[in-house]
């Protein structure tokens, strides 16, 4: 299950998928174009806006929409705690919208 991120236009959303690289500990987003982690150990692509294909040492991440949008809409000026918390989670291993594929220069997109 993947979560939503606001776009520039009011009341419009698009889905974004995030990957965590277990090798270098970076978090990066996927797009319709193949994305490799700068360390080269993992990557993915988001070919159809719904399903992700990932490879290597990648771990997919998600946000709880309600808590994320609540935090965005209620960003405090100062809390003394570093900001407004929201719920994030690790996507399950057998998620139907995430396909683990072999690393390739051009991963399959169907």
C-alpha cells in the first residue's frame, strides 16, 4: 500500500513511492524513469503510477495518509521536539503493488 503526496494544484494528488537503501541508508523516491541509489546497490521504477518494480538491497516505505496530511496542515512554528510527527511504515514483503526484479539496465515495465 503506497501513500499520496500533494501536487502543486489544489485538491490534486499523485502517488509517490519511496525506497530505503539498506547499503548506504539513503531514502529516495521512484518515478516513471529508472532510479538507482547513488551507491549503486538498489533502485526501482514506477512505470504505471500504481505498481513499483524494485531491485537490489531496497526496502519500500509508506506513509499513513491521515497522519501525514495532518502534520503538513498543522506544521508548528516551534515545538521544541523537532516538528510535527506522522506515521511512516515499512511496506510488507508480499505487497501486490511491489515487484522485486533482477537488477538490469532496463528493468521490465509490464
